[in-house]
C-alpha cells in the first residue's frame, strides 16, 4: 500500500506544489490538505510547506498556528505522527510549540535567497534516516525571518540530546544561534528547518543536485517498515 503524505496549504503558501512533487518523486502519494479542514484524510505523515502564511502578519506562522487543520495535527503529532516543517512550516511548528525556540528577522534585516551548505547532525529522525551524521549537503534557502533563537537552557538541551538536525556551514546566513538550521522534537517524529529540500530533488532545478530527496525517501522507508 502506498504511503500517503499530506501537504497543508495556507493562504500565502508558495511551495505546496513543489513539496507534492518531491513526495511523488520519492515514491509516496501526496495528499492536499486545506488549512480550514480539520480532516487530515488519514495520511501517514504531514508536511507544512514554505511560503508566507497569512502574509506573515503579527509574526511569521503566528496566525497559521490557529488554523483549524492545526488542531488535529498538533494532537496527532504529539501521538507520533511524522511532521516536517519547511521554512514557514518550521515557523508554524515553533508557534504551535511542537518544536522549541522561535524565529526572528534575519540579523542583517534582508531577504536572502541562496544555495546553502548544511551539515547533517542527526540522521536518526523520521525525516533524516537516509542521510548519515556529518554528511554535508546543499539545499536552497530563502527567507527573511530565518534567525533561529532560543534561551540558553533550550540550546543546551538541544545540543546535549542531539536534537539539532542540521547546522549551517561556511556562513551563518541569518544569525541563528549555534548556526542551527533545523531541529527535532524529543521523539524525532517532528522536524523543522529553514532551507527548502523540496527544491533540491532533481538535477534540472534548484541546486542542480538531489540533496533534498532523502527527506522524502527517509519518511517513506519509515512508513513502509513501520
């Protein structure tokens, strides 16, 4: 039976179709989910894609966090449903307190769009098992509110528990604490990152590499082997 991975569309989402394509390329079935619908359609996993939900009013992800779809998503994520938040999706996950920390405006106050070098720090989550710890990859990055910050106790906990999933290499593009590009929850089923793996799944577009595809093959293998 084909694994079914939901992709939530909010007002202002930009990368839902790209994410659906990445899921399809990995061999799973993408399922479109609408922000006003509380029915997750019995999907096996969910991706919150990038964009500017609700125009980033108040704060990036702050309004989307209260969309009807988030009620069952938060409940099921706490029960083990795999959830990936990409860029704006990461911001929404922090606002929903499914991931620790928060996102601020880039320290240089400018929007950035670039290919970004990352190091995989944790290859044991539901979304990263097809990588190896220490692997260096290139993933497109595009944001203005991408500076990950947390209090020192939270940072120490993330580091000591191995919950930093990805770290920026060569340059910290937005001033994120500890060069953090992505983090995981304690159970490893919820992962968020600012770079866009869905834009690095085939040679024709994005970085011209497929460094982002293992996000989607990782979750597919986990679901098939569950």
